[in-house]
């Protein structure tokens, strides 16, 4: 594999941006009056959730592209994006539970947002399992694309869950839910920190996707070489 | 609600640990997969060269 300067620059930038985001979360953003420092979990919690949704959207778009044009590159993008999305979605769910313990006095409750987020996580974990079960690459790509397009329905549902159903989960964007516990009004510094964290996590996603796609490319090279050797 | 500074620190470290473990764990996994594939490729290439020389 050849050295990739662009990817190297992007990787270093991602690390530096992450350090800057940590500075903003712990130094620049003011202390929230009611929740105290625990509220700081919120910045990366929301950013991780955003990247999860973005990654699943990319997988959805790549799935549609594969179904339309039969592109195997699109299938590769869908696989890599889903894998990264699952990692960020896990961060989102786990950090939410850690925030909930002191604020809601429980690690977990079957609230509409928490339930739909868990369903989304399970659907995409199943996507990876489905891929493992099909040998033929063309068939696997087609099945995964159809599954990925259908599974994406859970993403807008998760976003809308706290706006449609009665929920104790705070609403950050738009009007707050009346029954929410742990809601707060963001100051401009808090908003800046949130937007910066979202930006940093998006760059991080792009970097990881690039790395993951290179890994997939290498994996395919190995598979092809093995096949060539077996055929003699 | 959080009552003490120690309690706050506990939850913040817990969150940092979760982010670190998931993010760091995934990165380690990617690096390990990359190394294993590079080793496999080198092995296959050596095998192919031997096959060529044997002909």
C-alpha cells in the first residue's frame, strides 16, 4: 500500500481538533448551574449521536447507489460507514447512561429515545451479522444494500422520538419537551462548544472512514491473491 | 443530582473511560487487522514467487 499524505494530514488534524474540543468542553464552556460538571458529557454525547446518524445515512445513500448502479465500491463504503457508525452510536448510548445515573437517578429507563436508539444499534449490529452469513459478494452486497436502506428508517425515528412521544430525554434543538428531566438553556459559549464538538467528530468520522476503506481495499487484495494462488 | 466533587469526578472519569475504551479499542482493532493483512499479503506474495520459480 502506498503512503498517503492527505490521510496523514487529516489524521494529525483530527487529533489536534480533538484536543481543542476537549479544551472547549472542560475550560471554555461554562459550568451548568443545576447539573454541574456532569453536564459536560453532553457535548461529546450529542456529537457521537450525530456521527452515528451521519454514518448510517452514508450507508443508506451508498446502499441506494449500489442498488442503482451495482457499484461494489458503494457496498464497501456502506460496510465501513456502518461499522464506524456503530462505534459512535455505542459511545452515544453508553455516555447517555453515565449522564443519566446522576441526573435521572437511574442508568437506564425504557424511554422512547433510549428505546429507539437501542433498536437502531441492534439493527445495524444485525447488518454486520447478515453480511457475515452470505458468501457470494454480489448477493451479499445486494442483500446488505436493501437491509441498509430499510434499517435507516430507525434513524429519523430516533431523532423524532423525543418530539413525538412523551419523553424525559431533554430536547436540545427546537422546543423542549415539557416532561424532560435534565433540560437546560444553552449559553452562547455552550452552543459554540457543542457545534465545535459536532464538527470535530464529523472530521474524525471522515478520517476513520478513509482508514477503514483502505483496510477494506487491502483485505480485498489479499482475498484476490489467495484465489489466484488456489487456482494455480 | 450530583452532590459532591468526588461524585462528579467519578461520572466524568467513567464517561472518559467509555469514550476512550470504545474509540481506542476500535483503533487498536483496525491497526491489528491492518498488520495481519499486511503479513498475509507478504506471505502470499512469497508463495506466488515460489510457485513461479517452480514452473
